[in-house]
């Protein structure tokens, strides 16, 4: 049941038209009043699911309110524009939602009780879904970007350098920290690192030594850090690691934070990714980029002509 209302809450773009008192109005867009409740719904959408309203305060709350107001006005402009094109809401969408709610709660009264918890009524919810369906049709009509395989392939050929898997190395790491709270922390850390290195050189397994001596979380996997590309390790440690051949181990690398020993267990050269490999992600990226641009262009044109009071 909670999942149903989470979907409902996240699907809301703004509250339905209604008569509001002037003091309850936060903005008027081309004669359409937007209420505090409209704005609060938009804020609810923007706040991450893992956050609590009470935790968003001060400057963060102000920025969130500004962002929500902008989104609310944009949504209203798009909705009004869609209506001007003769686009009408699809009642079947709300009918489907209503059937699920009835199945879960068995009566309108029970549905109203649950909706009240998030500041809605059943009638408001119906109008919300009608408005969302209007904007969904507008998206299909004027914003959706359609990109065929030929266009994707041409883009890929012209930008092949963007689709390369960078060089990677697989590293096992031993890190012995320098405890800054201990006056002898540095000497103790160095002695521990030297002892670990000695054991490995004498034939002990690197992974077993890492599990015993390393302060890094990778110790639970015998020091294995997995495949890494540049930028994932400390700069000096990384430079040393990339200078090693597969199977080679460094000496002790001394840094302010402590002491490192690295072993390279695998190396992979840069690799050109095939078109088929990146096709799906490329399509998503290009669609998003083009649709964002088309939406912003449309909104810019609508803002120029709009009368907005806030």
C-alpha cells in the first residue's frame, strides 16, 4: 500500500486548479493562481526519498523553495500551452490508478483517509493525473526526440574517441596508517609496513599479509581493490602502480597519511568500445540532451509571452 502512494506522490507535477484565497496564492501564471499547496507538492517531489522535511532548513530550504517554484511555473506554462493546442487529458490513466486504489483500500472513504496524509483529496488526485496525461501527450507531440540507427552510427563514427575504455589496472593494496594522535605514530606505522613487506618477500601470501596488517577496508578481500582507472588512487601510489608490470610489487610508498604497498595483479590496455556495446547508452544520452534543449527552448518562448506574478 505504501508503494502505491509513493508512486502517486512522485507522479504529481502540480495540484489541480481550484479557487484559492489571495493570501494562499504564491504565483499567478497567465491568470492561473498557484497555491501554497501546489508549491508544497512540488517541494515534496524535489526532496530525496531518503530525506525528511525537518532536516531541510535554513539556506537549503530557501534554495529548495526557489527550485520548486521554478519547476511549478514551468510545469504550469507547459500545461497551458498543451491546452492551447487542443490536447485533452486521458481519463483512462486515472481510471487505472483508481482501480488499484480501490483494490488496496476497498472504499472511497478509506482512499480519502490515506490521501489526506499527503494533503490531497480523491478529486484533486484525479485532476492531477489528468494534468500529467496532458503534459505526457505534449512531450510526445513536441519534445520527444526520435533518433534512428543511421544517425547513431554517424555520431559514433565522428566521436569514436569518446567511447574508449581507459587503461585499467587491478591492484592489491596494503595501507598502514600514521596515527597523528600518537607522537610515535609515524615510526610505529613504518615499522609495521616494513614488517609486512618483509613477510611477503619471505614468501607469505600478499592477501594474508594484507588481511593482517592493512588498515584499508580492502583488507577483507586480501587487499584486492578490483579494476581501477586513473584517478582512483593516491597520486603517488597510482604513479608507482602504473609503472609496475603485471605481477610486480612496489616497495613502501611513504605519505603523510601513512605507508602503502601495492601489487599489480592485472593490467588492461585502453580498448575501443564497439557501436553495439554503447548503442543503448548513447541513444539515452542523445535523447536526453536533445529533449532537454527542446523543452528549454519551448519554455523560453513561453516565458517571453507569459504574464507571471509572484
